[in-house]
C-alpha cells in the first residue's frame, strides 16, 4: 500500500472537470485507489464519490493506493493533481 498527501491549490478546488480527470486517470489502473478528505474516504474511481467530498481550495487530501500497479497509479495520480489542482 502506498499513500501521499497533496495540497489543492486550484481556486475552484476539485470541481467537475478536475474530478473527471482524476477519476479517468484512476480508472486506468487495477489498484484500489481512495481519496481521503476531512475524515471521509471515497473510491477515486467514482465521480459521484469524489464530487460528494466538496474539496475546496487550500484543502489537504490524501491518496491511498493498494494493488499490483500501485507505484504507477500513485505516480499517475500525482502528475494529474500537479498539472490540474496543485502539488
């Protein structure tokens, strides 16, 4: 299992477009990928789950990845977050 924390710097937080990008990226991997925010955990492959968190600008989120391709999955998710949401 791998995990990494990220700061969401985008002015709009994780709204529909970046949420879709994250869900699509997560869907490319076999591993189970979860997004943790504010005491809640959702499957990163679920657009409804991700949107339900309402992650705002300035939030700290944690991604956990468990599975055969967890290294590649975490790297891909980290690149997507850095490119579209923060660091």
